C-alpha cells in the first residue's frame, strides 16, 4: 500500500538528516511511549546530537492506523518506530505467533521466541523488507477488563462489547467467545468507556494502570494471559545505512538501554511478581480481580478452538513448529533486552560518515502539531494498542 500523504520523512539521497521521525502508539502513559522518549534522549546523548529524533505519538504519521506503521517505516514515511508485535503482525506473518491466544505459555516462552529461531526469522524478514530491528522488550500479556461482571467462563462474555485492536484474529477470537468486539484506537478508549459505548477492553496491565481505566468504570479485571505483547525498536534500513558504523553502534546501545530500563524481558518469576504487585494495588483501589486457573483458561481455549485452529493454519505449520521448538528449548540467554542479531546486509559502513551541521528542523508531517518540546501531539484515529 503506497503511503504518499506525508512527505516530510522522505529519505535524503545521502548523509544525515536534520531530524528523524519516530512513530509510536499512544504516549508516555504506556511502555511504548516511555521507551520512545528514553531512546530519543539516549540517542541524542550518545551521538552528540548527530541523530536528532522527533517523536510522533499516536501513530500520527499514518493517521493513527497502527497496523500501517510497518509499511510506513518500510517506505520512509516514518524513519523509525517503537512498535508492538501485534500491530505489525499483518505485515510479518511470524509476528502473529505472539498474538495467537494462549499459545505462549509464559514470559520465558516469549523470551525463547524472541531469542530463538523464530526471532531470527523475524529479523531476517524485516531486513529483507528494509527494516533493521535494534532491541526487543515486553509489555506483558494482554488482560481483560469490563464494567459489568466478573469474567470466569466464556458465558460471562456473552453480548459484552469489548474493545480490541484492529486485527481479524482478535475479532474472530472474541466473537467465538460470544462477545461483541469493537475495533477502536487506544486513545479513543477512555472516551468510549466514559460514554459507555463499550463495556470493556483488553490490554497489558501497564496500559490499564497508565490510563487509569479503573477510574472509568472498569471494576472487573480478568488475568488470563491470553496473548503475549512484545515490543521492539526498528529503523528504516536506508536511514540506518547512512549513519557511520560508530553511530550505528551508539544508536543500538541506546535502544538496548532504553528497552532494558522501560520494558525489560523479565524472567517468568519476576514477571509474575510484578503482576502480583499491580493486582494488589488495583484491588486496594476497588477493582475485583479474577485470576483464571489453567482449567478455566482451557474452557476459553476450547470455546475458541475453531478460530485457533483456523488461524494456526493461516499463520502456517512451519512457523508453529519453529515456535514450539523455541518454547520447548526455553530462553538460552540472560533476561533483559534482546541482543538483536542483525543480518550483515543491515550494517554496511555509511558512505557519508560525516553529518552535515544541524541548521534547522524538518517540517512537521501533515496532521501533527508540534508541542512545546518540538514533538507532535495530534488527535489519533484508527486502531490502537
């Protein structure tokens, strides 16, 4: 799909650009936004201002349509992104593994996939598409909340209007459980909850607490760990190749540090402890939390068995086999941000190692108004996180 409405980020013929556009979903209330901000700070520091990043929250470079963000980075509409696997899964089939409900058993499984053969395949596929991945992290698992009743069995979801990310997989899954899924961008969720246009939503706990959904009538929370939600930092390869090797290394180090500080890949034990802390705080705030047992999770999985089988076939048995082998082997590297092995084709020496003097900023993309910090704060539309 050609994205031609936003020319501000078109790649220069050579050398460094005065500024680089960074796309990400939502804002600093969630992990992706905090990672984007920290990475921007560290890149400016480590490159001594040679790589100057301008942030575009709410996926404003693609009018809020996060599922088009991967195409935007490929085409240079966005120079770089901090993104979630689910939002890019429609462009990269292997990423759909993370969104398959109840497939990844725990955070150790997420780490195993990222650091294993599936992760290598994802990085290779992105490289061939003109995208360099720098670091991986985790937002945890997507959990379910609503304003009507505790959800312990599929029957409890009957007729419930649940906001979901705009992926057919998620839509099919919730329909199979008897719910009425509603596709809505993340920044539109608070208004929809307050107006009671939707009954509930699904997101990692960090999003629930960041947006304070419990103050918007979301009294019931179900912890069911149904899909993993890894995030990553990616750069358009033409942009990457115009930097010197030294700056490439500095930008990569900045990505690793930012991810380890804001969205680290924890061990399963540490992740469970973090969930315990968050759940305790929410219960003190009046949220009724239901933790599904393995038997209860099995009931949801059985209710959606047809959907899960159909999507497993669409994703491909080849990827399912690779993923199962990675999970069985387990994480083979220390926890933290992914080492991001990059194909050799992604790291040639820059033909223009000396950056030009920074004498001005690139114009803002259409639809984005710069805020006081020189960032964009547009209204977002489309799908969400």
